[in-house]
């Protein structure tokens, strides 16, 4: 089970989640990281769920075409779309700029 740590400002929220968890789906059913995660479409279109990976990026798959289209050069700075990620390893992330 991966442990996800979500940083909001100075606060850290951490929880173990089931393998293959999508954080936007989870937030949609009012589970962690609800209400801290900003998300909207859940389809890789709006960019609202953009997050900066603080640790664990090496375990994520390469960004898909939706992430490349929405995030562009921010990918090189460690940004991903939460709605496009299914987690199987520990991850630390933030939506702070
Ligand atoms: S929620 Fe819209 S792109 Fe992820």
C-alpha cells in the first residue's frame, strides 16, 4: 500500500491508500486527500489537478499526451496531473506553486 503525503502550505497530510489509487477519484468520493486536493474534470483536460511531485516521481510512468498538452514545460519542473496517475508507490506532492 502506498503512502501519499500531500503538502498544503506548511501542513502535511499523509495516509496509506490502496494500490492503484487515483487521488482525484478518491477525492470525488470524499476520501483523502479531500478537501485539500483541487480537481475538476478528472479527464486530463482542465489542469485543475496539476500537482508538483516532491518525492517518488521516479516510480511514476512517463507523462501521457494529456499531461504533455495541459502542462507543457511545467513537466520538466516536476508537475503532473493527479487525475492521470494511478499510484502504486509512496508519493509526496503539493499543489502549491
Ligand atoms: S481534474 Fe481536470 S485535468 Fe485533472
